[in-house]
C-alpha cells in the first residue's frame, strides 16, 4: 500500500535554521576555547620557561584526550540524545578552560588541558548528531560547511581577541572570559533545542511535514544502539577515517603552531601575529561555506551525491598540496601569509563535505560514524601537534610544512574512493500492508 506524501497549506516555520545557528555558535566556541593557548603560548613560555618540546606535549595532550574520547562522546549522543549530552559537555570543557588560568607548572597545565580535551571530544559528533534529524539532505553540505566555517571563524577571531586581552590583562584573562561564554550557550541550548522536530513546540505542521518527507518518519533513535559490527567492517568507513586523518594532521599543525611560526620564523611581533594568524582561518571560513554550498548545488543539479561530494573535496586537497610548499618558501612574510590563506581555503573546501558524508552514509547513526571519523582525525592531530615540536627543533619549519603538503595529496587520492551515496547501515524496508 503506497503512502501518500504529507501536504499542508500553512507556511513552514524555520526552527531548523535556529537549531543550525546554535550549532554554528557551539562550533565557534569550541575553536575559540581551544585556540586561546596558541595565542598565549609565547607569554606562557616566557613565564614558565617551557621549551618548544614541552609546549608541544602540552598542546598535544589536549589532542590525545580529544581523540581518545571521540567515540564515547559520540555514543553518549546516540544513546541519550544531543540535547542533554551537548549541554553537559560544553559546561565540562568551560570549567577546564577557566581552570587553565589557574595552573602553576607544566604537569598541572598538562592535566588541565587533557581534561579540557576530554570534554571537547564530544562536541563535533554530537553537534553533527543534533542536525541529523533536522536538516534536509539537500541542506546538509551547506549546513556542515557553515558549522565548520563557524569553527574557523572562532579560530580566526581568537588571536585578535586573545592577544588584546593578554596585552591588557595578562595571559590568564581570555581563559576566564571565554569559559563564561560556553556556560551561557549551554543554558540556551538546553532550553531551546529538542532531539527531534516532533518534540519541539515551535515547529508547526508544515515544517514537520517538510522534514519528515525529506528524512522519513523519526523513531526514538536515542535508544537504538549503533550497529558497530556493520560500521567497523565497512571499508568505506576506514577510507573516511584515513582521509580525515590527513586533513586533521594538516589543520592541527596550522591551528596549534602557525602563530608561533609567525613570531619565531617570520619575525612578526605579538600585535602583528594577532592579525596575520587570523587571516588563513578567515580564508578557511570562506572555503568551508563554499565547499558545502557548491556540493549541495551539484546534488540539486545532477542528483549525483557521489560526484558532488567527491569533486569539491579532491579539488580542495590538491589546491592545498600545491600552495603550502610555495607559501613556506616565499621570501616575503606577507606574501607567505597570503599564500597560506589560499592553501587553507583549499583545505577547508573539504571539511564541510567530509562531515556531510558522515550524515549521508551514517543517517541516524551519524553521531557514532562521525565520532569514529573524528577519532581517526584527532589521533593524527594529536600526533601532529606533539611531533611538530620535535620536527621543527631538529629539521626546521620548512620540512614541517612539506609534510602537510604531502598529506594533502594523499587525502585527495583517498577521497576518490569514497562514495557518499552508499549508506553504511541499510535502511530497514517497510513492511507490506
């Protein structure tokens, strides 16, 4: 018996876009909170006398915790729903953002940053999960591009804001101020967001029908255990993890070490660094939005999801692979930053698409699928952040950036084998009536 599509005469509400806006904000907050320490690193090193290698371990411990707790964080969202889970973990990491201002030694800072990373680990999987039953398939590339552009905007704004606060009030001030922003967001999220459109009092029948027609009927997926056997046996899942590991290695180095590179290798002052360190991340904001938007447009025009996700991501990785070596070899510091901007634009063309693929192939288990992908990425990011301190000390900055270019090329090859149109867990067939 065929099921007639739901039709309603009233104009749909736009609650899903408010949900998207709140999700963009939490992405922005995550990168503001994690980025403060990179801007504060010169002042922290001066106060405590930390070497580059010690700073590498402090920065890396955040990444190791972030990687280790990805899957537990994603599982919590799939099990209990992103409303409660995301509100709780943002409060957790906000507490440890503030606690960073109270450290007194390398071990105390290392422990604090590890616990901070454990909290932030659940952010992206649960934010992705929060959109899985709200955004239409034709909006997913744009939504993921926008959320990750929010993250990059947070990263871009952080040097500007943090350096100003550090110069005026000392390096501890931005950690205390930024932590309060996370707590406020958690309260707003908990009282506004609902795990499904059916539960939200602000969603009218027209928007509910629009979402249901696009995604299918929503069941109480918060209580469905992810089919880990199917997910872990999928070659596509491991290709996705490997590709994202290459991306995360590159971006982890740029986020954690680029401010230090500008001051120690390119001769920028703290004030100049606050401006120039922001520019590549601002280029990344444009790249993140452009990648997802163009990909969704190709889906609308061709109906070919595999092509739409693949062509933009591969092109972005190739652009980064070509531009990073040119940027690091440029003799003029300002020209180098400009070239890094183009390279990061290319790199960020890929990120919204990668997370859209977790929605495409993960469906209602997008929290667990994205957590697994992000685990692979952040294990690579943790290794990158720690390793770079040694690489720069032994071989210099140029060699460190050559590694990023090589991994961008590898990621382009890997994405050629990813098919966003193939779900990891087949949808159950409706019973005959």
